[in-house]
């Protein structure tokens, strides 16, 4: 029964003039290729999508081309025709890949990196309180001590704490006049420096 079914299919294809059959096969492939090109220019989603399905279509049409030629030709010329069509199909696939633009979407790591704001030493909001006159003197002294400590062989945790402390001092020094709250921060940092000075004999 299965053999009879395929014999009927073969008879139906053989009854169609060979040229007409091949025009139908190749014409439908050309129409699909043309629609694919147009869709690539019209739709961004299609342009960024994989072109593997078209490559599978090329392989399928190569098999159909071989079958179509075998209805009216010997095996050797049929294989040659199928091979030439396969090459032409791969060229069409390559053209689709060329007109495909790479996606401009950021990777997850790029988005995560760009979303992290640069870290700066946290300084409370500036208040308009009176600034003690000796604050700038203490700040200069703290900077000098910090540089001396950094020149020594420090433990990892102490060096990290000292570098963070120095960043805070730099921000305070750039501000010039300090508010009462900022002076309190300076005092806290100075106390931390005193502990490190005692630890490392500075």
C-alpha cells in the first residue's frame, strides 16, 4: 500500500512537464528568499534572528530538486543539478547573513557594570554651622600622618581602612571650610589615625 502511494506520487510528478515542475520548485524557493530579504529590511526582530531555518530550507529544496530532476533525467545529471542548486542556496544564505545587523543590546555584565555608580566617600550634607578655626590645621596634620602610615608595611585590612580614610580626608580638604558635622567626621578619622599610629609606631 505504501509502495502504491509513492508510485502514484511519482506518476503525478512525472505527468507534469519537467520544465514546469522545476519552475514551480525553484520559483517557490526564490519567492521565499525574496520575502526573507524584505523581512530583514522591514523587521528588526527578523534581522537579528538566526538564519539557520533558511539553511535547513536550502537543504530541503536541494532534495526536492534532485527528486524533480530524477523524474526526467538520469542520476548523474540530476545530482549535478542538485549540487548546483545547493551552492546557489548557500550563496543566498550567505547574503542573508551579510544583511543581518548584529544586535546592539548590551550584555548582562555590561548593564550591571554601567548601573553601578562610582563609589565616593560618604559625607553628610553640608550644614551652615560655624567651623572651628583649628579644623584645617587638624586636616593637614591628618593627611601627613596618613601618608606616613601608607609608606609602611601595613596589614591588608589596615591598609584598606587607611585608604578609605584618606579618600574621606581628600574630600574634606577639597571643600575648604568645614561644617560642624564635617569637623566631627574629621575628629573620628583622626582618632582612628591615632590608633594606627600607636600600632605602627608612627
